[in-house]
C-alpha cells in the first residue's frame, strides 16, 4: 500500500522542475549535470507483467542525450522506510521498464541506459544494500560469473544538514528542509523562499501549497488545518499569526470538543477546496456526504486526491 509520503512525492516529482533540481543538486556527476533538462519527458509507468500482475513505478522520466533521440531514463522510487531487499525490487522494476520499452517500440537496437534512484525520507539511517550482488553469498569463480549486478543511487534526506541544504537555491533542497524542520519559524522562512523563487510560476506555487498542507497534516506534533492552500503568501501570513498558537494549544491539551469541532470544519473546507481544484463543481450529494463525515473519513478522502483520476475514485470504498 502506498504511504501518504509516496503519493505526495509522486505529486511533486510529476513536475520537470523538481526532477531537474534533484539531478542538479544531489547527483554529483558532471555528465548528468551537462544534459539539457528542458527535454525532460514524463513516461507512462504502469506495466502488466507476463503473469498478468500490474506494476506501477513511482516516476519515470526520460531526457535527451547530446541533442540526439537517444534517451537516458530516470526511474525514481520513493521510500519512507528502509527495505532490506530494495536492490532486488529495483532490479525487477528496471527489467519491467525495459520490457515495456521494447513492447512499445521505444528500443531500436541496444537498450537505453536507465538510472535507478531511490529517494528516502525516513528517520532511520539507510542500511540496505545498494547492489543486488551484495545480497548474494560469495560463490566459486564459475558460479560467481553469473551473479547479477545492478545498483541504484540512494538519495537520503537525513544525510544532509540544514546548513548544507540552505546553501542551495534548489527546490528539492527546500523540500528536504521542509520535511526535517524542527521550529515553526523554519516553515515561514521556507515558504518565503519558495514564494520568491516561483514568482513567475503560479502553477508551481499551487503545487507547493497543496504539498505543504499535506506534509503538515502528517506531522504529529502539529496536525495543522489549513483552509487556504492555493497561495504561498497567504499561508506564510497565516503561519506568522497562528502557527505558534496552534502548536502550543496542541501541546497544552486544549479543550477536546472545541479543537475537534474546529479541526473538522477546517478539514471539511479543505477537502472541498481540493476537490474543486481537481474536478470542478462538486455535486450536492458529495457536499452533504463531506459535511456529515468524521475527521478520519475526511482525512481518508483527502489522501486520495493526489492519485484519483475522477471524483468517484475519492469516495469509492
């Protein structure tokens, strides 16, 4: 089952600007950084295996190499927990991607190169092997020649200090800082930076506003309701006025009845706003359903907004 982290990151990294900044800021390779990322193209990433099971990768992009129609494929997998067998999973995903490229006619001769990336945002240190060969015992020379080798590149958010991330004018660095923030003032600073950097990109401003709301909702120490999420400057002002008060109220154990009622109303308005942004006018029966739902039900539906293809997918249990 996909975690909220996976869905929200898939939502973010469906934008080419985030993929470009991931490579430019966190892939220490001159050749990769020399590519023209204006040629980035998002690829379908849902495959049917030969035994008829469906496999959906998190994100697959391709980028031109030296102006030719020879593509480097970027396979990005999002992880919030350490998986001992991640190298095996990535080998399977790479194989399925190659099969799909052949089936769809994207391969003319040699297979194109694929760069497998695991983006990890968990709290524990990543301890899983990054090469499938390291999961197999050492064998005699003849058998060893058949040992598979496939590595993935790990980008672990907790490997970077806030000072390192703050030195980069990079959207992905800002995402990492937001995930790791320890003080409410850090949120205000980051929203201000994003608002300035994206002055000419109102579409990305909205993307980040939605993602910020979803991220704060996962933070156990804050659980903040944000009825307005489509404008970063408004969110910044709101934080300046209320964030400390809300955080202190949660820590002090404010009256449960008032807090629950206010939270429910905020969650209800937020869900309606997100649905209207994605699908347009909301039918009256759905508004009535939301108005009479519990906080848990509303949060459950809100988590589906990122992946739903149509309004009925949100409420279909």
